[in-house]
C-alpha cells in the first residue's frame, strides 16, 4: 500500500484545504490522474496522483485543512490487494515516509519535515450538565465562578432548562444587595493597587441573522497581504481628472479594425499601454523595497510584469502579464483578455500571480471614480482607473461635453518621492488625452 503525502505545490505554502475528492475507495487510478482539488492561500489547484493502482483510503475529509507532508490518501499498487495489510498506512516519524511513498519527483517540495496535523472546524459549545443536575455552558460556569455565584441556587430560564448569562447576572446583583448592607470602615492604607485581569472572551451570541464566514484560502491570503502592505509601506495617494475623449475615439477605431476583430477591446488596454509607457520614463515607479541582513535595498526592475486586479467568486486575485513591455498592442489586448477570462473561471495559476512589478485596478467597472488602493506586496505602485463619463469640460475657452475620467493611485513613499509620482501620473494622463503619444 502506497501513501501519498500532501506536497508543496510550488508556492512555498505550509497548508491547504481539501476542497473535493475526485476518487473514492476502490477506484482505479493511473499516474497523473486528478485525485483531488485543493485550495491554498493563493489558488485552487488540481492534485495529480503519483501512483497507479487502486484507491485504498481517503485519510482527510473534504473541508479539512491539512499541513504539507500530511498523509492524505493510500493507493494499492496494481499487483497488491486493495485493502492492504495492517501496516498499510502505519504512521511514521517526523520527516519520514513509508517505503513506496511519493518521493517528490511529481510535485515540488513534497514531503517537507514536521509532524502533520489536520484541523477541523470548532463545533459550537453545548450546555453541560454537572453531577448535581445544573445545566450551563462552560462560559456561564466561568462567569458564575468569577462572580461567586453558586449555580445550584440559580433558577434557570433557558429553553432547555439551562442557566443563562442573564440568570447568573441577575442572581449576583440580587445577592450583592444583601452583601453590601453593612458599611465598612475606611482602610488604613491610602492607596491600594488592584491588578486588572485580562478581559475574558465574550460568550458567543447565537443570532440566526448572523452568518459566519470562515477566513481561509484567497481571503486569508488577501487579508494578510493587504494588512502587511498597509502597515509596512507608507502609502501616498494622488489623482487627476483627464479628458479621455480621444482615448474613447481610439478604442472605437480599434474595435472597427479587422486586426482586432476577434479580440475584446476596452479603455483598459489604453491605460495598460499608458502605464507601461510612463514606467519607461520613470523607472523608480517599477521598483521594490527589499529588506536584507546587510540593510535595505531598492530593486529597480527594467521590465514590466503588469498586474491586473480581478474580482472573482473566490475573492481578489492579481494575475500579471509577463514582460508586458515587449508586447504589441494586439498581443497585449489578447493577453489581457486571456488573463481576465482565466481569473473569472477560477483557473488562475499560482505562477500567474507571482513576480508582478506594478498593478492596475479597474474600479471604473463598478461605477467608481477614484480610490486609494493598497499596494500589492513586492511592488511600489498601483494605478486605479475610474469610470469614464460624459461631463462638461472647458476646451479652447468653451464648455463642451467630453469623456472624462479620474486616474488615481497609491505609491510607496520609501521608494518614490512626490515629483516622480506626479510625473508618472501626468504621463498616464497625457496618453489618455492623446493616445498618439504611444507611437513614439
């Protein structure tokens, strides 16, 4: 019997959730057959089998989070009985694997050391009956102990005959009236120091109108990344209004061009080209602050891996177009379309989300004009594209209806100063006002 341990799928992560099993005990599997779908902190990944044979036992239930290196499934070799012997999946010591286990040739980082553990969701506490017949939840018993209340003297009011928090508090208040009838003498000491205990966790409030959503997977990773970025990089945000009328005319011409007939064209394409053009003129925008043992350094990237923030059913993803600076207008349009479709279908790979140098977030599709977005970790700038609307605009001394948008962004003030930020955003605005600048 061969045991498959959860591998590191190449993202350097330490755990994953088993979303669904694609096999059941007794099923025949071949090498590279998809046996399960797992969710890491970055993406949804299909897990292939490193063995051929018959599925013996699923060692982890769907919905459980398991550490890298933990055994998740057993497979009997094609010439071995499916049930296996009594030692079919006997536990081994930390960092050890039974003979016949997957050895790491199939997926990167397989078999990391450390004792594997799984975690199940905590079940809600139930009322507990003591030896004397009083029914009360553990937090209620603790409250009673803290207040010096004997639960046997409290009249329960709960639906199942249990003592509630209100019962304990009411009894304690009534008892204190009698305890405080006598007035004590003034103490001999003038000042008394009373240690303050740490606040006890509030008991869970059961309310059918409240839905509890576990924080895991993409949401957990996003929360960690955004918190780290917000509290590490000093953000500075700027914005400017732009007459994008000629950009809209340019987009209209591209849509009518036979060269772009099979490609979805939107103003995002022009904004992407404008960002790449502006980065070439102000390279520090495309840098990263790196802390090392010998001090901090700034890495200036002379290439552009252009990230596009995408709202997906699984949460926020930021895949990027690799070496976007080398792509033609047509190739960039295809890359953006492919990236967007893949993200919406939930098929974005971890590799697609790594190595970004600068990000665009298109908040205009949600009707927003501007924002102060959080910088993606490992980058120094994020550009927000606002909605493009018809507004009155002064042209040659006359008020005319024009297509107007707001370009905003957030920048790491450790890396770039106000003058560079202003030049960069002004360059983007210039391209949106006159796309012919892209022809230089």
